[in-house]
C-alpha cells in the first residue's frame, strides 16, 4: 500500500527474512519526500530491524539512469544482514 504524497503512508510485506510471525516482517512508515520521478524517501519501521529512513534517487547518467539507494538508521549489527552474500 502506498499513499503517493508527503505525509502519506507506506506498507509492505517483504518475502524475507524467515521469522516466527509474518507480522514481524511488515514494514510501515510515513512518506517524507515525494518528488517523482527524482526522489522518494520514507520511514522504515519493522519489528525485525531498527527504525530507519530509506531514500531512492534517480538521476540521468548518459543514455541511462543512475539509482542511488540510501538506508539510514540501522545499527551496525542490523546493517551486517544486508552485506551481499552475507
């Protein structure tokens, strides 16, 4: 679910990680920046990780597009779970 506006809400149910209760995976938050097609930023509140803020930025890059993804807030212990291949 996504309310596409600043102050709107976002809710997702990620496929991973495996947890005892599916509700533990539910991610909710408030939209902080809504500037399509350039910037989308929202809170990330989920029981299995520290609260944070996720930001997606799109910028022209030659004939393509550059995506910058920033996830602020997770502790070092939580962030290690996002290391590729980790």
